[in-house]
């Protein structure tokens, strides 16, 4: 082998090694932070449900959603109930925002509760009137996730 080829192989090997190490570190950090992200989202969802519904709501175990939207959603079983609280990122006039829905097992549709926005600027635009089409779409689509037949 020529010295140029050896130098190229060494340099390429070192760069590949650095890339693999950095990727492993990044993947490890993502997995390590996943539970704290879910815990924070669960706490905010629980607080919003309690605030809007006017009674204490306790969320139980995390339920994986069987859908291609799993990166923009989270779901928990509501304790002592056959209902689920589902948080989805949906589009609105102000952009995308997390919306909370409640779904009861075997119901024909889910019910929109509220959005998880706590800043005063976007929340007035996120209601049933201004986002009716999007909210209705997701209310009718959510039962498909639990039936396992995403269309």
C-alpha cells in the first residue's frame, strides 16, 4: 500500500470512530432523558385535566400508542377508570401545539379537553371554534389507535 492510502485509511478510521462514539453518546442521552420527559408531560397533563374537569385526575401507567404518530403523542391510562388521556401535537392557526384528549374504551370517538399551552399568547386561538376541523379529525381518528387499525 502506498503511504497516501495508509494515511487516508487511518484518517477515515479515526473519523468513523469519532462519529460512532458521538452517536452512542447522543443515543444514550436520549434514552436517559426519555423518562424525565414523560414524567414532566404526565404531570402537566394531569394538572390540566384536573383544572379543566374540576375534579382530581390521577394518571396511571404509560400506554404505548400503536401508530406512526408515536413521536408526537403520549398516552396514559386514567387511574380507576376505563379512560385514557392522550396528548397529541396538532396543527392550529398559531402552529402546532399539544392537545389533550380523553378516550373511553370502545367509544366511537375521543373528547377534546384542552391544550397544554400555558402562555397567554397562543391559548385564545386554540379552542374548539378556531380549530374545529383539526379537533374533529383527531377525535374520530384516536379510536383507530386503540383498535390497532390506523388508516
